[in-house]
C-alpha cells in the first residue's frame, strides 16, 4: 500500500519527528547539537520557516515549525538531514543514511494545540528519562523560553505572548504538564486536530486545485511573484559568476557540454544556486536547461580545491539586490 502524499501548505503549523536508522545515536555532544542548529537556522531562513520549539534526543528529534509563503517542507527537511548526515559521517567515519528515509509530519490545528505541543516537545526528555531535568536539557529550546537569550532562528514571541510575555508563567505551564498529561488528538496519522480540522484542510486543498476559485487565483499570483523574485536573484548570481570568469552570462547559464573556463563557471553557478536559492535540484535543472543530475556538478566543485575556493568567495557576495 502506497503512503499518502504529504500535505504541504503555506502558512501552516507542523510537528515534525525524524528518527535514526536502527536507533543509532545522532547527537553525541554539544558540537553535534550546535552543527545541527547551524543547519536548521540556515535552511529555515532560506525557506522562510519559523521554528517555535525543538528538542533533540539521542536518536530522534522534534520540531514545531511554521511555513510562510513557500510550501516546501520536504525540501527543508531534505536539506537539513542531508547536510547533517554528511557532517556526522565525516566526523565519525561512517557511511550511509543516518535518519530514516521518511520523516513524520503532522499538520497542526494551531489555535487548539500550539501551546500543548510546545509543552509536549519541551517535556520530551522527561518522557524518555524521568531523571532528566527538562529545564536545563541542552538539546531543547525550553531553556531559552525560561531564561531568554534565544538564537535568531528560534521564534518564542508567539507562544510567550499567551503568557503575557512572562517567562515564569510559561515555566509554570510546563511544570503543570508533569502532572496533567497533554492529550493530542491525532487524526488519520496526518493531523493533530479533530475531524473538523481535517475537513477544513481538505476543503482548502480542493479550492486551491480547482480552477477559477479565489484560493487558486491567490495561490497562482503568489507563486508567480515568488518565481519572479527568485529569478531576479538567480540572475544576479549568474551575472556575478560570469563577471568572475570573464564570460557572457548566457554562456554560463545555457552553455551545453561546456568545457574549460565555461565548464568551471557552470559548475560554480550550479553550486551557488544550490547554496543560495530555495530551489529543488529539479528547479535548478529547469532554470539552466540541464537534464543531468546537478549532483554531478556539485561533486566537481567539492573535489576541486581551486573551484571550492572560488565557490566560497562567491558565497560571500550579496545577491539580495539591495
């Protein structure tokens, strides 16, 4: 039986859980956790996702995150898990996948479960180990909710606003969860919310897919605006690479079977688009008119020290058009 297609919507709240293969330990120390947070910060900013809460356990992690205009949860998680696995394998001399192939995501009825889920995630260390102190657990966002000093990628403002921005009130709320267990209504293994919430989501999807509806028109307008913004940014990247190599931009962008300086420029361009743009590999291929997997070009840059240096230098250029 095939697995249901993941529901991926803009302006929606998700509870994401990802587990390692065979219960392998994914986070051995603070360095591992810090590296994971670096990647989490990078990709949530790139794809405009908010992180409300997180908790890293030894062999799995929880995220409570919210999409903005881009509905690209699968790509966010693909980037995050791939980048961290590459780091982890390099550090510990291992090979292969670290996390299970398919992460679990629940679409959340925000008005009903935002606070309950934050408490559930923050108490996860105690659920797994009753001797653990959830308030000082280094892999959790709870300590920032209580003491402040949260990193830029962690959005605490909305949850704390329910407690008049008083961190002690939120701390009491979390402590109450040690006695009052949160009951999360899970429906169809896809929703944290009831049948009525699921029905609203299905109706929303139906209206977006039906031509002529206001929802469909709004979605298409938003996609076109994002596409235009993305292509303008990508154009600036093309121009920067072309100027560096002294080549016409169109040759870099559309050169077929390019060799020499043009071939190197094209490989750098693909690596930069992957690094700087909220695009899938397929979208990069469409933009450049290539059918070959982009990973071929990414490996060329990674395995060539000179190209790697050029790539790092061009990563520091401002492509925002400001």
